[in-house]
């Protein structure tokens, strides 16, 4: 539990809610119902074992924050509790409601214990992968999926890491639970659809594509798209992404519609695999000028990648 002030509002409430939900209890010393609600909230914070953080705000000492939150939710009385998730105030309740109702409120916003464990394993796995310890990273991704089988980021990272390690059979097994999402013809999951094409390329390469024969076929006939796509799959399987996209551009410039636009789809899949996930929003930086109290964290924009921007432009020029 932490007391919120103007000085720590951004870091201890907005920024903290990026990592876990934060329940803000707005109270006052003279408020009788506040005195009965407070101990219940404190006990629930302990009972839920880190699934949410309890923060307290004395409305007499911090009237600016209390006033803006009250106006935002159209509330004029206390105790008033506001749930912050991802740097945003998302829901609230008023009054010293029974513990059973508070638990129902919390259930709408709190992750399951397995989800928290999975996020921790995922973050550790990504750090290990960045450090070059692929085996330890894989173990963390597997643990994340065991804790939360629905964690899409963990599944993507696991399949990607297995493919990068050349463990194609294991990658296929890890991918199968989401294969339907990748193949959805109406709303396919973009990142899983990209993995599906990478898997197909890796499996084709394992079956024994002959690079020399494919290159000879393309040299003899630049419109031998089957041979050129075989080269694409060899590059894709080996992680030579720019080489794969260059070959795909040759197909797209000559026949955009070839094989159900497979060249364009594969090119887009490679861009998807190379694109880093959008970072979470962040609270305003310390000392950043602002025209008043910010009740939500600032959106964070991923830094531009010159290589990806270059290949996106190339695709646009080839298509249009």
C-alpha cells in the first residue's frame, strides 16, 4: 500500500499500473464509511497476493487529484475507489460496499495468478534471449505457456526461438494450438499467420530444396516463380530475411497475383516477424511540462526501424 500525492502520482500510480492493476482508495479522515472500507481493502490486497496494488489518496490533502477523478467519473462522495490499468483509470465504485461486491469488481480487472507468472517468465525469457542464452530463454517461454496457455506473446516468442534454433519439429508442435487462428480467412492473427509461413519455409528447406538447381532455373527463366519462391523459402528458413524479401519483390513486380498473392503475403509476414511489438504506454517523464494533472499515461511510440521502413517503401512501390 502506498499514499498518493501530486509528487508521486505519475510514478507510483500511472507507471505502476503498467506493471499491475492499481486500486486507488480516495478517502478522508472525517469519513466514517472510509474507515470501515479501508481495512477490507488492505486485507484483500494481501489475500490476492500481488495481483493488484492498493494505493490511498487523502482527499483533504490532495484535493486536485480527488477533484479531477471525481469529475471524470461523475462522483461527488467518498469513499471512492478507482481502478488503474495500463496507465488509465478504467473503472470505479463508490461507498463502503460489501467485500463480496468488491471481489466481483476485482474479478473484472485482475489477471489470474497464472497470467502474472507467465508475464514474469516471458519477460525473463526475452532478457535471456537478448543475452544470447537461447536454451534458458526457451525454458522460460515454455514455463510461461504452462502457466498461461493463452499467452500469445509467449507462444510467438517460443515458436520464433525454436525456428531460429533449427528445431522445426518442436516449433510445429508449439504452433499447432494456434494454427486455426493463423488460417482464419476473415480475421487471421497477423503474427501467427507470419509464423505459419515461416514454418512452411523451414519444413520445405528440411525436405531438401536444392539451392543450385533453383538458382539455375531462375537464371534460365526469370518468370519461374516456383523456383524463385523455393529460394525465398531457403532464405526465410535460414533467417536471411532481406534476401528473401528481395526475391519476393522480383515476383511481385512481375506478377502480383501469382499463386493467390503468395509473394506479397510472405513479404508482409517477414515484415511482421521483424517488427517489434508496440511498447506499453508510459507515464509522463519527470519534469515534463504539462498543463494540468494527467490522469492517463502517455502513449509510447516504437522507434522507427530504417531497414523495415526501407522495405515497406519497396513493397509499396512494387504494388502501386
